[in-house]
């Protein structure tokens, strides 16, 4: 007979914490002393303080200590007992708003880290606190004694009614932290001052929350109000605006020269669909082109040129020490995120580039700004952006889809400003076609002038100024050419990558093609319709990869030689549309391609490169319109004499402004966030190789943009 199994009951063992948890959590969750002070200042903000004073003091009996005082709502005995003495209390999560009269303020701290910050800073706390209409209470905690206790049952905060006159007019809190664990040297005080200046949102009402700081060795009369330098509020380049709940961007760019000069501003709008198109890693999160879900927010980003002469300009304009200009920008550098008016990110120097702008600057083609040139402010709210949360260590944002969308939007906004800044920094020489720049390197004019001077009997001393003038002109042209070749040298890297990709694609398609041919020879015709359809789909995929390799062959081959100059325009257009079929279908774009067999004397790969640049440009900007059916149309017409053909590419997108028409084919010009401004330049130069011209029509034929280029007809 089998023995009956008797199930043994579980014992219940309660969780316990050792008192050293205060020190351990304080060290791990509050990453440094500056962050610890910031957390305490945020507690003052949450208590609806209008002013907070941070004072480093010394007593003969206690040595150096830190005092933080505010005029907030303070605490009653019940709040001390039920909230303050409960570590990681859910009180702020359950009460996300603090109230003072008819005013509300969204709290900045909800993780219960305040007392852990005190434990990190020193070993003893003396606190005075008074709620409105209540008595003043005195609280004393010795963190060192707590950590050395055997269990939590012997851990206490000592609380009593304050016997002396209250130091508060109506309410407030004063913390005195003794036995400081670190020395607050000048450099650390400077870091604290910079972090405090960033803590207050520039979007907040003036005077709503003020911070005062007195460094060690200074009297109370020397307290300094924390505020940013004036020049940081008047950037040379800036972009400000809003992102709506669907992820659509509306912004205004402004260029304001430090010294006298013409200002410029431009209103811009980009849809989330356009931002989605610029996302490089779409597999990071399940992004969709329809809309973003991170919630709306407002932003304001300023930027400066920071070369020595630029710093000198700022110093002279704002009566500011030149040596402190770049230091001030560095102190506030990066893009800071404020939730309901208080700083969320970044909290430490290591987190300043949390958006990855410096890495992008190194890895991407084009002119990009570094974090050290930017000072940005982004305002989010707990109500509108509930899924944008910071981690417990306050050093980054939690990795979620909403945060991914938020980051991509900010990257696009920075790119928008970079593109506009590029235009305001462009010099006249950079706008000239490359062939014109090389033409300026001729010495013919110099030789002619010197010859005339010799005929006039002038000596060498008279000729020297002329030579110097020409040398200066040559230097200017050389610099312009160097700038131009920055783009081409970076594109050379793209060519190397293309060479690898085309090689790999052709290796694979050769093997696939051989296998497909074997299957067809061995089993065709297929009896089952479904099998035949699957085979045809696979064959089309292989053919599509082959066409893709053909399209990028001009970039891939270092020793590229044109094939026979024979292309059928209509076939090449259809081929290019097939390459972007997915984008056309997802954006619901209708395309109109003329029928025919128009033969032109141009290499098929180069013609594909021209058409693909124009088509992808049109597709991107069609993402900016949602109030009409999106259209893409092609026209082919013979030119006078019959030796050349004119090709027109139309779309019904937002069109091209008159200002942009003059620059759109120049290298580096782009309005696309993350763009490098070379696609249309390359297309233009390829057309020019066949004695043609690529231009923008003054008025789009179907309501948007129209690009027109001409090519030679293939002679029979």
C-alpha cells in the first residue's frame, strides 16, 4: 500500500532590514553630494517654499556644517511621525500636488529620498520645522548611531516641541547637517552653484522659487541669489516651440548676432510622420508612423559658437569675463528636462549628454553641434507625460516607448536648429558651384596686373600689395574648398560602406538566383497556384536586391566607369519607385508615370541616383501634409531641336520657399532633421556631367515642389 504524502505547511518569515540600510541607500541612490543637496532643495520646493537658503557655516563645537532653510509649509508632529519617519513613503505618490491657499504645485520628489540625502551628507541632523498655525518642532537624528544598531526596533528619531522662539515667520523648515562626510572645497561649491542654477526652470514664473547660497567663510550678507548669466538668455541661435500630443512639432528658429547684424527668424512645422522617417534604429521600440504617445511638451534650445573670437564677442557685448563665457555654457550645457517646473535630468556631469548628441556628432555626416555648445530646456508635466519617468538614481530616463519617442523628437528639433544655423554661417564663397571655386584659383589676372605694372615702369614695392591681395583671395578660396570637401570626404566613407554592401548583396543574390533557377528547371511549371505565387514573390525579391545593387554601384566602385550611355527613362522611374514601394504605400502616395520608351544617353546607375534622390526627397516632404491626397507625378517632354529631353518631378507637398530655391542645390543645405544636404547636390552634379541642368521650378505644377532636369537623347 502506497504511503500517503503529507504536505508540510509553509512557515512565514518576516522581512527585516538592518539599520545600515540608511547609509547604504543614501550612498547608492543618491549618487553624489551635489545631487544630495539638490534633493533637499527639491523637498523645499515640494513644501511650497518661495525661498530656500543654503549656508555653509562653522561652529567652534561642531566644526563645519551645512544649513538649508526654507519658508515652505513645514511639518506638524503628525507629518513628522507618519510621513518623514517612513522611508520611501508613498505619501507624495498619493498626494502629487502641494497646496498653498488657492495655488497648487506639482511635487518634484516622490521616491522618499530626502532623508537619505541627509544621511549621505553628514552623520547628524538637527531639524526645526513648523507648519502654519502649529508649534515649532525639533528633530534630531544620529545616522552613525542608527547604522551601528542591531535592528530597526532600536532606531529612533528624537522629536520634541521647540522650547525657544520659532525662527519662522509663519512656517518653514531648517536643516542643520553636522559631521559633514566630505570637504566642500571651492570646485565642489562651484559645481553646486551651477547645478542649482539649472534646477529652476526658465519656464517658471519669475520669483516663484528663489535659491540663495553662501559659500564657506562668507557672511549671511554675502548670500548670492542663484541665477544664470544674462547672455545665456540671449543665445546667438535658438529654437523654441511646442510638440503636440500626437508628436507634431511647431517651432520658431531665431538668429540674433551677438554684435550688430541682421537678425533672421523662421517658423517651422514637422509632423511626427516626418520625424519617424528620420529614426535610424526603428527596432529599438515599436515606433509607428501614425502618432507619438509620449505626450506634448514645450522646448527652448539656445546655441553659441564657442571659438576664441566668439567668446570675445560675448564678453564685450554682455560685460562678462571672456574666461568665464565658455565655462558658463559648459556649466549649463546639454538639454535639461523639467517636470512641472523642477529639474528632472541631468543631475550630474556624466549625464549631460543623455541624448547622445556628441556621439551623433562624431558618427554622422554633416555639420553637428556638440553638447558643450547647447543649453536647452524642455518642459514636461506629470499629467501630460505620465510615461516619461526618471530612474531611482535620478541619472537617466526609464527606457520605454514614450521615452524613445521623446528622445527622437528632441534629436529632430536639434537637427532643425543645426540646419538653420548652417545657413546663417554660410559664407558667399561656399554658395558658389564647385567649378566656379576652382576657376578662382587661376593666376591669369595676377600675371596680367603685374605685366601692366612692369610696362608702366613700377618697381617691386608697388607690386607687393597686388600680390598680397591675390594671396589673400587664394587663401579664402582654399578655405572654401576645404569646407566643401569636408562633405565629400565624409561621403567617401559612405562610398566605402556602399562598396561592402553591394559586394555582399551580389554574392547572396548570385547564390539565390542559381537556386531559384534550379527550382524552376526541376519543378516548373508548378501545379499549385499558391506555390507558383510564392516562387514569383521570391524571384521578385531577388530581382529587387539586384536592382538595389545596381542603383548604388556608382557609389560602391572606386574605379567606377560608366556603362553604355543608354537608359529608358520610364523603366528607370518605375525601378526607383519599386525600391521605395513600402514608403509610398505607407504614406498612401499615388504616382503618375508616363508610358513610353524614351531613350536617353545616360548611365542607368547614375540616372537611378538622380531619380532616387528626387523621389525620396518628395516622399519625405509629402509626410508634412495630411489635408489632401498625396501625389507624385513625372513628365517627360522633348526640348527644342529634339536633341535633349526635359524630365519634371512633381509633388503636392508643402512646396519650397523662394528663399530656399536659391540654396537647395548647394552642398550642406537641408531642412530635413538629420539630413546632410548632399542628395540634391549629387543629383545636380550628375546631371551636369551630361551637360544638363537640375533646377527648381518657381511654381509647382500640382501645388507642391517641381524639379526639372534635362538629358541628351540617345541617338539611334
